[in-house]
C-alpha cells in the first residue's frame, strides 16, 4: 500500500460540472423483501414494472432509489446517478473516455443518462433532462409529525397552548444524501472522480497508526459561490485484506432530529437491525441516522 498523501484538487471549467446527487441503483435478490423494508424506511413508491420498483422522496427529484430484481439472486450496488448542471455539461460527460452511449431513462421523470463502468464492478452515472417534481419549498408534514409548530426555547415560548404531536411511523425521505466507496485501487479511483468532475476535498483523514498515509477523503461538489453539503461522496482506502471495492453505505436526508429518532424506533419495532447510529458526526457536525441492515439482509442503506 503506497504511503502517499492525497493530493489537493481544484475545480476548473474543463471538468464536468455536476449539480447534485440524484438517485441510487441497487439490485436485490427479492424485490418483495425490499418492498417491505422500503415502506418502513420512508421511501415513497413512484413507479413499478415487473422487475423494477422506483422510489422517490418528497423533494424535487422524481426518483431517489431504483430497486431492480437481481438477475442471478445476488445483491449489487449499481452506482449513484449525479445530475449534470446543464445540457452542455451532460454532453461534456458523454465525451469523456469510458462513457457509455447515451441512453434514455425509463425511470420517473425521464431524461438521459451516461454510465461509467469502473473497476471491481462499480458504476457511476450522469443524468440530465429529468422532469422535476413541483414542490413549494415549505416544510411538509411527515409521517411522524401531525403539525410542525414553532419550537419553544429556554427564554422565548412562541408555542403557547398548542401541542407538538408525534407518532410512530417511518422517517419520510426528502432526497438522496451521500454515498461512499471503500476502494481497492484507491489512487486510480480518486483520480478519476477529481480529474473529470467538480469533486473537491472537504476533509482528508489519516489513521493514527499510519500517520504517513491519508486513508480517506470526504468530498463535496464545488458549486462556486453556492453552498453545498459537507460531503456528497467519500472514498476510503481499502485495507490489504479487502480484495474488491465495495459501497460502504448510501444515505438519505430527512426533515429533522425528531423524525430521525422516530423513524429509527419504527424500523426497530419492525424487526430491522441497526448497525450504527443515531449520532452526530464531528467533521461536518451533521446528524447521522440509522445504518440499517434490513430483514432479508439483501442490502444496506
């Protein structure tokens, strides 16, 4: 394993400018098993065919999770789909070495997609032209909130004589949040993403036992003057015992801490096992939720 620091990277106009993360694609051994989990988790079914179920959140993206029946009964992560900033940026992605021919999306919202098949059976997609959902930008009620009243603080009590009611239910998903790969060909994959797209480092980590080696990077999309999330993707250097790159997890945004905790409890009541969470990350200061292994053990979310 090479003892090398992760090089700094800068965005520039020659790179494909991505606007946001759109959705994930997973293959599942049994769609019926995942269907139960998806309902408990907080996805909303948008469309289905004989071998595919598309789920959305309550945000503008017409789809956030595409569940496909595995052709051989094995679970697979088929990659993230990022939304290109505009048509020109999509065409720029389509001209990159290794890009697949442009295909029409048959998921809700339509649009076009190009795919990059990377090493170790990993994939990366760029999409454009989806018909977005119409949202008013207001905080919607969720399955765990009857109403969303003002919060009382220690000195000011704006909610007087009105109850804040919560009840059991899934933590409804707003949008796709982030994902990460544990990479065997770490330098090669890091170079692919940072050389061709507007991924830049937010925080680079090392391990106290390997101080001469950077082992992980959290990356965000450089959107110029526009703020972006602390990280939308991370890459972690695989230890020698790992023989193949794998997805560490995918994440999804929900409304607030109450929603997350109630959704966590709802999953537990329905027999899904949490392997990590709920807590708060130090680097980005964001709340992280339940990392869940669903009942069929077909995939993690």
